[in-house]
C-alpha cells in the first residue's frame, strides 16, 4: 500500500467515524466561489444543474457552506467604474436550496448591482432557508457570526472581505459586507468565544487573483487569527487554489479556488477544492480537500485519483490523499 493510499484511508476513517467513547463529531464542507451568472446562469435557465456532480458530497455533510460570488436579484443597477459585474437571476436559488446551509456574502461582487440588489439577495436566501453571513442590513449584522449548533457543538463562522471595492462595506445603518480590519477581526473572534463558541472559523476573501501561493499579508493575518482563538482558517478569492499549512496544530487553507465559475482560460483557475472537516469540541479531528475540475459552463466535476492536501490531529505533517 502506498503512503498516499494509506493516508487517504486514515483521513477517510477519521472523517466518517465517531470518536472513541461515543463522543459526537460534526462534519462540515466548505467550497469556494459560487458564481451563478453568465455560463452557470445560462445552464440553469436551460434546466441544467451545475451542482449535480457534487450534490452527494454536500448532502453527506452535517452543514455545507460556500461563498456566493454574485448578487441574486432582478433589480438594482450595476455599479459605476466596475469592470466586471455579476447578477444572477432569482431562479438560481432552486439549485442552491437543499445543497447549502449557509453562504458567505463577504466578497468583492456582492455589491455589483448596489444595495437594493444586495438586500434582495438576502431576502431570496432567507426565503430559501439558507443563512447568509459576512454581510447584512447594517454593520452589526454583517459582523454577526454564523452559528452552527449541531451534534452538541456550537461553531461560530465569521466571514470578511478585504478585496476592493471597500465602498460596499456595511455601515451603522446601511447594508453591505464585513470588511477585514485586523483589530475588528480579532475582537469578533474573541467575542464569539465569550458568547460560548466551542470552535471559531474565519472564512476569508483575500489575496491576489491568480497567485498560486499566499502572500505575506495572508500568512500574517492567518496566524493572528489563530493566536486570537480561531481553530482553523479557510480562504478564497484568488480564483486558484493556494498552499495549505498547519500553524500551532491548526490548518490554514489559504484558497479553495473556484467552485462554480466560468470564463477562465488559465488551467489553474479551472481547478478547485471542496474542504471536508470533522470537528469535535477540541478542534479539527481531520480534514481533506477534494479536487474539482470546472468545465466550460462553470460546472465542477470530481477528479478521482487526484492527490490533494489532507491532515489529521496528532500528525503535524501535511499529507497528500488520493481523491476517491
């Protein structure tokens, strides 16, 4: 048996099995950018389903989370001076419903069609039973954690954007997204702990596009968040997957890359990761990334046999696991 196969088997067992002694574990799935305009939007309009291939993986999770990289609205006006603006039709919600429990809106495209379209987006998600976080009707709501209370655990997930334009940051009495300011992020992490969170997970929209490795800003902020009490850090935005590292025995997945997204010729931008986590009260028990290959329509497909990063508690080394 090769080391990769052995590692894959061990991580899979840790991801799926309850802990010894009957303690329950919580299984989460994170995916990167979900953009449902353009190619994916046309596919849905024609009766297609860009999430079909990954539906089983999303369904088996206790809770599934993604980053919604577009407003979902019929109204609003495109922001001036923005080169690329997305807006998905309300019908796309039917594809998200039943697949995602929550979607982050802390990104640089949530405000593409203004505050009216952003508020319409929040309304569509709420009606569909999908929690939105990392943005809201005011500053307090934008910084409010997503609370996951399952399997005897309370998990707080926080989302922030730090890629321009900052003009769409939420204010005291106007809607928008949570902006990443170091002092505020640290305060939010500590406040979540004080509010009874067993685990805290920041979900970041950061870094430079198409860069295969995180920059010093990402590395420094990731460490700062873990030092402040985060149990792991998950990121996105660069449109490519980036490196993974373990700091103080806590994983940092710098970028999951694209998940549902078209319009990219760069091969690396047509590869993404789905992150599977098993958590208990002490933190991350095991984690693995599942490879996704994105076709011309922006639809992700599993890649059996691909080697992607994985790890588990008690082993400080990063491993590569084979995707089943």
